[in-house]
C-alpha cells in the first residue's frame, strides 16, 4: 500500500468539506473507490484502488473490534 500518499490525501479530504460531500454522495464501493483514486491524482497523490479497499477494510475491522 502506498500509505504515505493515501494518508496525505486523507488529510486533504478531512480538511475539505467539498471533497467530503462529493465522496459522501457516492453509494457504491466501486464508484467511491474510483472517485477517491481520481481525486487523489488531481491533488497530486498516487495510490490505487487496492489501497483504498485496504483502508476501508481496516476501518471496518476497527469498528467491529471495538464491540468484541
């Protein structure tokens, strides 16, 4: 995973309500993943769809683990 690029773009999104709204409006995982990669490239960050899915899955695991 290109964690550095992903984490830097994640910070961009966390500080930009317009990007948050754009990404929040996407209902399907495939569309969301593609949009994240596309927007990241536009902002000068490089990673691929597998990096996004890895982050999504890590977030899901963390959510589940808090209830175990």
